[in-house]
C-alpha cells in the first residue's frame, strides 16, 4: 500500500483572523473549500477564524512555517491578506508598512512559490491610484499613491507581476475600495478596538461607544466638501475572492488586476446621515482638519470585474451595509443579535 496519502487540498488565507480575511475564509468554506488560516494575531482575533477552518498562528515572513503549512495541507492556492492596513498610520510610520507589507509579502511569496503554490489572490487597494483626474477609476488609470500604504501595496503588485512571469504561478490583485458592513448572519464583523474606518467609527458613536465623529475636512472639491468613497459590503468583497480564485484555476496563463467596488460613491456626510437614519440615534459631528494622505474622491469603475468574473453585488445598499455593521457593533457591545 502506498504511504503517500495526501490530505484534501486546502486554500491558505493569510490574515484570516482579521476583518476581511475572516469573511474570505467564510466565503471559501461556504463554497466548499478546505481552509487554513495563517495569522500572527497582531491585529486579528483567533475567535474570528471560522471554526471549520484550520488555524495556524504565525508570521507570513516565517518561510519555514509557510513551507511546512503548504506541504502539510496540500495547498496550491493562497489568498494573501496579511499585512498592515491603515492609511493614516502609514503616513506616520511608513517604515512599518514597508517592512510588513513589502518585506513580509516578498518572503511569504518566495516560500509559497518554492513550496508549489500555483495561484495567488492578493489584497490590494484603491489607495494605489492616489489623486486621480476623473472618477470612476479604471484599472489602467495611472497609479500614483499619495500614502505609504498605497505605495507598499503597489510594490507588491509589481513583485507579483515580475515573479509570475519567472515562476509557475498566476495571480489576481484585487484593488479594494472602502470595505464595510459585516456578515449578514452575524458570523463575523470588524472587531478592532482602535478602529479608524468611517462606518465602524460612526457605528461606535451610534452605540454610545464614542462621543461623536470628527469629519476630516469639509473643503474638498466634492459636492458637499467632504471626501467621497465607494463603500463595498465585506461579504460581496469576500465573494469576489472566491470567483477570482476559480478564474485563476481555469485560466492558469492569465493574471488579473481588478477593482472591487460598486461604481458609485457616498460622501462622509452622507455616510454619517445613513448611520443616524438606520440606528435611530444622532451623535455629535465636528469638522476637523484634513487627514494626511486622503484623496478627495475614490470611486471604482467595476466594469472589468463584472466582465471577467461571474460576481454580482448582493448588498449594494448603503443602509444595508450600515445595518449589518450596526448589528455587529451591538453584538460586540453585548446586545442580542438580530438579523437585519
Ligand atoms: N473619515 C472621517 N472621520 C473618521 C474616519 C474617516 O472623516 O473618523 C473620512 C476620511 O478622512 C476619508 C473617509 O472618511 O475621507 C474614509 O476613511 P476611512 O479611514 O474609512 O477609509 P480610507 O478611505 O482612508 O481607506 C480605506 C481603506 C484603504 C483603501 C481605501 C480605498 O482603509 O485600504 O479605503 O478608498 F485603500
């Protein structure tokens, strides 16, 4: 009898204990994949890893660990989200972003490709575009990031492009626009205690966890003077990862760079009004100085996403996104969870 019995293939999700990563793990499990999560818990939570996934605590830069996980779990595909992700913080501490995102990802990819990984889905960002001349932005628009976070992700896109030509793997860079909301049935959500993302911050204010919300600048060249963003529901974003992976498997000679957004934007003031409307609570809003590294508007042209993948939005509704985010916030605060 042969001793070479390989386990069922699995997909490795780095950063799978984080907000977006945990939703990606859920989407993969829902689609029938076996999932292994690698996360160092620097910002993630072990409790966020779905119970049906295998959890390995460790660093993406630990080549030995990465190689061992890939061999043990018969992994040929990775979804790589591990890294640092705050635009504001990246302007204050850029070297942290280059070390974690560029250094960490390069080491991870080297170990993964050497261990036989054939498909890589990478969590990139709309921050690679910077201040664009017109909205919505297409994937072939110039990429001129205005913050170190965007620069670090753009460098990894370049690393993937160059190394996929030299080695036997293909990749998809998914450029996330503003991710918000929570799993509609309450299985996961954004748990960070030091959140800076607008919808999360506003939901905390609506739940009485903070006094109010500061609006970072109301003198932008936008309809109401506040920044405009394209908010995509985290479960829709997670579903795009599964579809991108399946596309990579069906087209092993193809690489994909895709915007992930809905193609329309809301201003900061419109978002705050939605949170007040959906929650039924008003909270103080104070206009503050602009935040470093914030472009005035960022809205996706998602035509390529819609043409390339079977993906279609299921939760393209700001009030629904806010309702799901609020449900999660209330769950964290110990309220009884109710489906939105
Ligand atoms: N904002 C406020 N007050 C707050 C928090 C945010 O006014 O308390 C404003 C910001 O200035 C910005 C907008 O709300 O204009 C959105 O800010 P977020 O911090 O929620 O999100 P960012 O747009 O800075 O960044 C997010 C992701 C990035 C991604 C980007 C794409 O964190 O990874 O969206 O648009 F690149």
